[in-house]
C-alpha cells in the first residue's frame, strides 16, 4: 500500500491527524522536499512527532523510473511518502500514483493545505477569479534568448478576461536556489522587453506573498517595478498579477496591507480600459 500525505505550509502546524494514524503500521516513511519549501520545518522535529525514522529522498529518487524504491516496497508493505503542501499540486506525485495503480498497489491520499490555499488565505483573493496558473522559472541566460513564452502568454490571456494570474516561482532545492518575488518582478519586466506586446509595465499592480500563513509572513502590494527593489526575506514566495478586483478583495487587502483603496480602484480602471481596447 502507498500512502501519499501532504504536510501543509508551516512547520508541524498542518500535519493531518490521518497521517498520525497511518504511520502506526507503516514499514517505511519517506519525505521529499525538493518541490517546495516549508518554513520552520525540520525532518528531525517531524521524526520525533511521528516517533519514526524518516528517509529523505532527492529529486532523482522521485523522478527517475517512477520512484522505483518506494513502489517496490509498496507492493508488499505499507509505505508513506510525505510531501510539502498538497500532495497532488505537483504532477510528479500524480505520476507516482498512476505507476502504483499500474502495479496493482493500493493508494491512499491524505490532503493538506497547498500554496494556492495559503495564497488565498494571505490575500483574500477569490478562488473563482483565479485564471490559469503558471510557473516562472530561472532564466538560463541574461538575454532570455530561449525563455519560454508561456508565462507571458498566460498573463496576457488571464488579464484579457479580468482574472488573477498566480506565478509559482522556481525552486531548485538541491542547488539551494529559490526564485524570490522581487527577482520574479524584475524577470517579468525583462520578459516584456523581450516580447514587446504591452502586457505589463513598471506600474503593473503586483501582489507578492512570502511564507504564506507562517508566523513571519509578508504580503506586498504595489507597483511591479517597486517590488523588484524590495526585500521580502526567505522563501517560499508567490507572485500574483491581479485581474479585476472585487470590492471585498480590495477591502481585505486594504486591511491586511494598509494599501490605499485608490490603488486598487485605479488598477481596475486601467484593466477595464485595456480589456475594452482589446475587444474593439
């Protein structure tokens, strides 16, 4: 049997009660942390809580050959794989489950809060106003010669429909490299310079969340160019370019961040004008 369990967004706070039951008769407990960062967390603390040894996996052990180590054990024993956030937000884990089904292995998934849940809690943005989610990756060269068009196109499509765009930011855990919101803001402006389709500019409204729902969470609202010069501290970070903001979203962000309501109203006017222009 294979149990894939999420462990949430901050330290040990979000550990599901169902996981505490499942570990009692599991033969092995694995954890992978390369797909996300968990503030305040350590494997040692979780090991003490569960009273179990926890085996840390590197990226190659998860992605190569469909997590062969885990699946081989799960054929005859109960094996648990722990994942930061929600276990199925990353497609890697869905692939492992598919491979397990193919091998006739029973699978159980224990959900937990994802980065998307954390973002909504931290910003008050409405879930039904979220557009397509896209990942912003580290550029391979300063000139962005081979940088993918997809993030830029996704932002353009979402804005044309008045929807919020969530940028999940690149994490390269084994290299200790994390794309932070200020770097992502600067990267978006460089992408605009590359593709030149007037999707965004220095004054584009940005919402950045650092360490969503953690005790030391930071939420920034302001111009994209100003975000590029800010320091929001340690990862993980998430960046949002909002679409048309509902009054309740505006009020939430006003009370949360102290950002003047006029900032949001001006952004809505700018975006409405953009949508009307593109539809004529």
